[in-house]
C-alpha cells in the first residue's frame, strides 16, 4: 500500500488535482493533501485526507511526521 503526500502552496499547478485523483484511485493507496497558507483545496475524493498547515490543525512537527511516513512526497 503506497502512501502519497501532496503539499500544495498558494500558486500550485492545476496539474495537482488530476495527479491526486490518479493516486487515490490506485489500489490500497493512502493519499494526504496538506494545504500551505493561501492554498486552494482541490476537489479530492472522499478517501483523500486534507490537512491545513495552521493553528488548530497541523503544525510543522506534524508535517514532518507526514513527510517521513509517506512513500511519495509531491510538492506543488
């Protein structure tokens, strides 16, 4: 089972959404999207976890944990 982590910034490529969708369709894949400040969330499927790097959600330590837990990290 592959774990994908997508980190999106404010000016992320429009290509991010279809790549995230392709990864979530892989059998057994676990997909997490982290939104940095100003990033617009894509319309992920119901099986995609979306987190925000912000107070009350995810801090830098938590982001680092996600990076080390992922098999693939993609930054947009």
